[in-house]
C-alpha cells in the first residue's frame, strides 16, 4: 500500500508561505509541495483530505482537488499555523473550508435541494451541511492530492483514471479504506470517472448500489451539460433519496 504524506510532512514548508487568503499557481505548484510525478501527471500536496467523519449521513466523492480547493486549503492551514492551532483542529478546519470550494459548493447545494435531501435529513438547507450541520456530511477526493496534467486540473480522462496504475495507487491507499467505513451513508459520486470506480465496487459487492446517486452530474461550471443531465436523472435520484431518508 502506498504511503501517503500528511500535514506534518509539509508543516514547515507551508509556514514559509506568505500569509494570505489565496495563492497563485506559481506560489503553490513548487517542488517543495510536489508529492509525486509520473510523465505529464503531477500531484501537489493540499491539506483538506486528512479529516474523516465516519458518522456522516452523506458522503460526497470527487476525483481530485482542483487548484481552487488546493489554494483554499493551504491558505487555511497557513492561517492555522500563524495561530498555533493543534494539528487535529487544523485538518478539520482545512476540510471545512477547502471542500467543494467555490462554485462547486453552490452547484452541489442547488442539486441537493432540488432532490429534497436537506428536508429528508431534517435540516433547513444544503448550505448548513457545510456549516453548522457538517456532522451530517463527509467529503473526499478519490485522489487525495491536487492532480494536474500539463499544468491543468486533471479531469479523469487523460489518462483515464481506471487505466492509470499511478493514480489508482492513490485511490486504493486513500479512498478504498474510507468507503469501507461509510457503508451506511448516501454516496454521491461527482462525475462519470468517479462513478465508474463506484460501479466497479458495486459489482464486487463492496458498495450498496441502492445508496449511490449514480447519474449525479459533476458540479463544475465547465460541465455545460450539467443542468440537462440533472433533469434527465432527477426522477431516479429523487426515488433513491426518498428511500434513503424514510
């Protein structure tokens, strides 16, 4: 099993970064934060996939942090270092601030509300799942670190995730242990690449397909088919949400 570096390994490096709300690629895509590279793929450290909430009712799964999430999580870590916060509190705050940062959180929230999930969970809105009721939510990325191909956010297609032994070694080390302890949660895979991995686990009997919102669109603003796909899948998604919440 691949060894995954953690916040202790990068603490002093992050402490040397300027204290600011966000960073440029030039500031973060540096050799000191490079976890590993293979051919045109580079993995850079980010801090928000080290916190685990095994009691969550909803488990949202992305493929890899994008640069926006990477920047947000590291800026949060840098602020925590400045305030001498304990490591345990740091990883929690980095998760809270970094997960689905930016437009992703807004778009996911809108779709969850359209599926009436917040009401089924007894909360007033999807927004509170990311704030005062975060005890109901766990999010992760199959690849725990920010993956880039030729300097651009990795989308899961080039190379295909399931055909990349390099990337799948991170999925196996980080994600597979998490899915084992999240069997009671409603599983929401974001995008087709994540969905393909989940389908493989369903086929092997390791995940209950009735608790998986297969067909849930990727929330990226770059996904031009998001709204169309959501409308096409909405009825079967509603049925699964209703069954889960009853």
